[in-house]
C-alpha cells in the first residue's frame, strides 16, 4: 500500500427536490457571491424547467445570474475562453454548472482560467499546476463523468483536436453538488448506458494497479462495481425507478472522487486511448470505453493476467480456477455481455468506425501522453497498436 | 434509498513518516494558530518519541505548545473541563490530538466547549446542537474508533457514569488526520483486536438498516468488512507487516467517516448496549462489541432475518440457501469464530463479567437512549433484556 493524501471536501446534497436548495448552498459555500455564472448544456435543462427553477432559487438569494449555455459533449476550449471573458467583464466570482461532465468540466476550466493571468490551456498542457480557482457548485443531471466530486476536467483544444485531462486533487473539486436522481429519469437509454460504462471505467482504471496489498481499496472498488452491475438491469427495465437511478447516480460519484485510488498506482491507459477515439471520431466517451476496456483487458490477460483474473472472479462472478489467463478471458466475455445487454457496442465497427486510422490514433496517443504510458503495465506504441487492433 | 447530505472535509495524510508533516498541516489547516493544545493519552507516545517528534514539528512552525496528557480509555468529562479551562486561560485557538479515539474524542469535546459559553455537556445531553468548534488536527496511533474522520465524540460523565455519544456531521470533523501505520506496530494484540471489532461494528451498525435498495452503500460496506476479515490474520501473524497495518488503519477511517451510512437509516443499538457495559464494568469498548453483536444478531435472526442472512452470505461467505434464519445463524457462528480467532471474548463471562446486573444495564440503557431504540428494528426494554441475556 502506497502513501497518499486524500481529501474530498465536496458537500453532496442528495435526494428528491434538492435542486430547490441551490441558492442557499451557493450563498453559503461559494463565498456569498453577488454574481454567478451558470454554465449549462443543451436544451433539456431549459425545456424541463430545471434551469428556471435553479435560477429562481439563486436569484431568490439576491445573486445576479449570468449564463453560458449550449456546452456540447467533448467540450472545447472556445467555450472556456468565452466564459472566462464573461466573468472578467462582469467581475463574476462564482460558477455554477448545471448538467453532466462536459458542463462541469467547462465550469472548472473557466473557474481556473479567471484566476490565472495567462492562457488557461497552460494547465492542460502541463505548463502550470492549478492552485486556485473560483468556487464552483454543481447541479448534476447526468451520472457518468463523476466530475461533481472529482478534481478532474477534460477539455478538447479545437486546434489539433487535443483532448486533455487535467487532475488537481484540491483546487478543482466543487464546493457542493446537488444530486436529485429524478433529474435523470429522462436520460435516454443509450446515454444512461454510456454513463454506466464511464463510471465503471473510472473504478477499473484505479483497480488495475501494480500495487499489492490494497485490500481495503480493492474491497470498496469491487463492491461498487458489483452494485452497478446488479442495479443496471432494473434501471433499463424501468427508467423512472427512483432507487435504481439513485444508486447509479451515487455510484458515479464514488467511482471518481478518488476513494477507489487511495494507496495505489492507477492505470488510465483505456481513458487515454478512448480520448483519441473521441477526439478523432467524435464518439460518445462511455461507448468508446466499452470498446476500449475489453480490448485492453484481453491484451493484459495475455501479458499480466493476475489482476484481470481477480476482476473476473470478484466482480464478474467467474468461478476461480488455478488458471489466471482462462479466468481473465471468461471475465472479459461476461463484461462484454454486460455492456451488450445495456445497449453498448464492444467493437470499433459497433461504434460506427469501419476503417479506423490506427496509425493516427497511436501517433496522437503517444504525442499527447508520452512514449510509454500506463500504470498497471508500461505500454509502448507497439503495445497500444495491438490493443487498438483488438477492438476491431 | 433515502435523501442525505454527506461531506467529509478531513484531509487524510497517510504513509510512513507523515507525522513529520504535522507542524506544516497545523499551520495550513488550523487557521495559522499561535498556540496549540496537544491532547494525548498514556505514556506510549512519550516513550516512543512520537510526542517529541510531533512537538518539534509543531514548534518548528513557530506554534507554542500546551499539553494535556494521560487521557484514559472511556474518557471522562473532568479532563474535558480541564482542557477547556487551559484553552481559555492561554487563549489557545487550535487543538491537536495524538492518540486513538479517547484522545480525539476528548480533543473534540474541548474544541466544542471552548467556543460555547455554557456547560459543554449540554451538547452531549442533547440540549444544544454543535455549530462551531476550534479547529482540530489529529495524529492517529490506534485504528479503531474512526474518530480521525468522523464528526462523533463519546464522553463519559463521571457523575452517574453516563457514557454518551455525540454526532455532529460538520462541526467536529478534524481538519486533517496524520496516519502512519508504523505507529501502530507496537499496539498489543488485544488492543489491535478490539480496534478491529470496533471498526467492524461501525460498518455493521450502518449495514443493518430497514432501508431497501441501497446497493452502492451495501457494496462499499460489504467490501470493507470482507477486506478487514481477510487482512486481520496477516496482522496477527506479523504485527510489523506494514501493508496489513496500513489496510486496517485505513479501514477504520472508512468504517466511520459516514460513507457506509449514505442513503439509509442506521441502527446503533449494539453500540448503545456496549456503552452501558463499558460504563458499568469498565470493559474495553471493542471487546464489549464482540460480545454484544453476536447476541444482537441472534435476536434479529429470529425476528428479522433478512439482513443478517445477507450479512452471512455477502460478508461471512455462507453459501446461500432459501432459509434466511439458518443462513443468518451460520453467519453468526462464523463471526464469533473470527472474533475468537483474533483473541476476543464472545460472552459476558469471557469479558470478565460473571454476574452481570442485567436489570441495571437495561435500566441505564433506556434511561440514556429512550424507551424504544434501534434503527433496523425498534426494541423495547423486554427485547434489550433478551439480548443482554443472549450474551451469557
């Protein structure tokens, strides 16, 4: 077990109707702001009346509201610059994101950029380390990215399509997250499934580790993964099953607030490989992960089967034999069957990519992430090329 | 799944040698104090040199140190009054606890009392609700009570031997917890075992719930319990096994920082029943819990077997049958065998109580906690008397 520092100061306010508390929370936990920038996504929050309800709750506390909306999946740097300029122009000192990961990640990037004299991209490019940001609150509508409790933000630079993930364990964590599972009733099945694949990946990226003897973190991770797999079918059977939606929403937060990483080296190759798929082909992040992870696991079943075998036995319920490789493969089959059962693709052509430019993907991957990548095992371009080919 | 608010702002700094960072952490997270009150327990921290190392780290930051030491297990109100007086006399505005639960709980009570004009016992007596307290830091030396990450504090009033637990989800959580597993190498086996029983109880008090469909919180709780049971034998075989000590230390924090309670009603009858044993007979809290829990479970196996059966299957590895009652009993036998294997008693006479005054225990229990107690099932004095008798 490795040394670590862990702190999750986000206040989670979870349950039916909690969005009506947003104004009070903003006042209390975003340093009593006079003005707030509300960042939101497509039209659904507006059409459902959520945006209006939240704005009413915020203005009811005497806080003036400014808006930037229409943030798209795989959010881009242009909207971040726009938000930073708006905050500077009006001296806005607090940010509220209403939406899923793309909205919250954009809110974080704006919060960081306002407090920095240079180009906010310096943080994503690794030239600067985030130390301060405007305080952020969140009203979550899509359980997937876990951004409501994490210190992470992923932004794509339009120039060159570089999709880069930034992690700052302290500066970027939201001060509060308003989480009403009812707000997710109208999420379409495919988007729900993508969210589930994303949160599972957040746990698995941490679970596949070279660090030994991390039983407590393993136990938490395995318990979370099992609970997601157990609850998912109920949710697809009845999209307005409150308890199923609630469990999936809470799992998404736990998956990525760091608790599954305590005391160990993490992997994150699958996310990096998926980010290239998203950047080049514009696929949904969660669907991409459902394609990448089985391929990555298949490569590891050959070369480093111990953790894939444990995953198969403890999470996927494969009866243990003495054959790590065989158990690992059986686990991968069960994982693929699970993804398939919730409507996700498990191959590149299922994603709609018939003629993948694997050379380009590998080139961009190592350009962005370095020659050798991975925590569980170190992978070079020859290895990642093999993994991309296993997705076909 | 119920609504909830959850926030754990404690910064956990975990690993070898981290106590040398205490001064820096105190300066940064205890509001840059000029003076600090260090609360400690018996002689072991002094003899081992830990106290001196920590004091050096703190004074190295220009912070003046005051001390109150010799805090005993089942800590009492007299030492709290002493600490409050000392803080007021010297205008001390920050507290550092070095030790286990008794020390930290005392530190919390002092922190609360200094900021309150009346008698600090008002909070424990339920007359006042904690809202502010001096900031607290912790150097943990005994993994058991989980007080390093919780908002709880248990103090015994000498007059009448009332042992009362206070829970304040926000005011009492430490700002930071320094956690070096090496500091626990010298804990005697019996104390180590008591700590393990205590942390398991913290999870189980939350696990036994009437709330349905809390799979995520169940998954985390079951994973934690299984990991404790898996790691414990390694620790007793080799008390200086770093990884085993580290996992047990981290499990103790996770057991009681609230993550196992999110979204559900909790029980806490076993703790209440044990507190009376501790108050009247002065037994070690963890050992008392190892006696109470199997008795409580046996009563529940008869009257409400669904959760005890799930516990038996998911945590104790009992093969599932269609017979909840039978599976529950098999799980209880395995739990008792586990306690026994780590050197704990599972009956009152094993605790050294040959002629328990059960009438007195029941009377004091309901005097302190009310006529009807319990979250999993509601229990009156007739029921709790039966449970006390099942301990014989």
